[in-house]
């Protein structure tokens, strides 16, 4: 993405915004995979993992409740 740096005197100079890439290791199907991924994507992957854990906990609670009723 391109833009400008603006000084106090409002003078504009060109500036290229670069992606914040980080090296991250993920475990997929029991294998470690190293990936260069942007910081925002790392944040999103943590959010998705948390949602998956919540869903699994809800499913487990519902199955235990149905077993207890039967």
C-alpha cells in the first residue's frame, strides 16, 4: 500500500507501507509447518482456534447432557 508521510510543515513525501510478516510454526495433522504470515492473520488464527474449542466444549456438554437424560 502506498501513501505519504506528512511532516509538521505538511510537506508530503512518498511512503510504502509494508506487511508485518512474522515466522510462525503451526501444527497441522500432527506435522509442524513453518509459515511467513502477517501479524493480523496470526491474531485471526488464535480467534478461530478459540471459537473451535468453544464449539467442541458445547458439543461435548450437549452429548453428556443427552446421555445423562437417557
